[in-house]
C-alpha cells in the first residue's frame, strides 16, 4: 500500500539540508526554487570520471582515450586526441612566442589597458582554408600574441605543422 506524506516548505527545506540520501525521495514535489535554495553549480569534481587523452610528461606523446577519475592528479585530460595535441601545440607555440617577443611572456609585455599597443595573432578560417593574421588592440581572444607582425608570420611559416595541430586541422 502506497502512502503520501505531506510536508510544508520549511520542513522540506530542513530535510533538504539535513539528509542528502533521502533528498530526492522526500522532496520530489518541491523544486529548489520553491525551497529558496540555489542550485549547486556543476563543477569538474561532479564529473567523477572522464574519458579522454593526455600529453605524456616524459615523451610528450598523446595517449589513447581511456577513462580517468577526476581526482586532482588527472586534471590534464582532454576529451579527444586532437584536443590533447592542440593543447600540446599551444604550450610549444607559447614558448616560441616568448622567444620572438624578446624573451617576455604575454603577462610581461601585454598591457590590455593600453588601447594603442598592437598585438598580432593568427587564426584559421575554415571557410577560406587558410591562416589569417590580425592586429589586436584591446580585445583578448585567447590566442597566442606576438609583438611584431613579421615575427608572427615567420613563426607560422617555420612551424606550420605545429600551428595546424593548434588549430586542430
């Protein structure tokens, strides 16, 4: 025989905060909004396991996809081999950019408050099937920046395969 238990909003809220295991059963008739509770944000740790690839520390090889737990040890897992190769390429290109940028990292030479300071970056156009070059004054685009346009073009020309991995081509 099935019975229904009725509880008011205050009782439901108290149960919600007290007993995680029974929460879904006891509170199925109430939404978090009705209880005045903000939903818990979904974070990396909520994933518990991820399927993906990583870049090896010793040989920088990209692994085959396997399942990892989301413990702190496994934060460098990418969903695909292509993503892992792109991340590896970005790390390498950032080191090359530092070389071209007079030994300075982006944090050291870029002043995002200076609207006149030029920064150059490359992107790939799938529509045009080619690398495009842009000057950037004050908008951060999550790219790899160069102080000089000529240096960016030379880096792309000298490291074509690396840029292709970065752009996931």
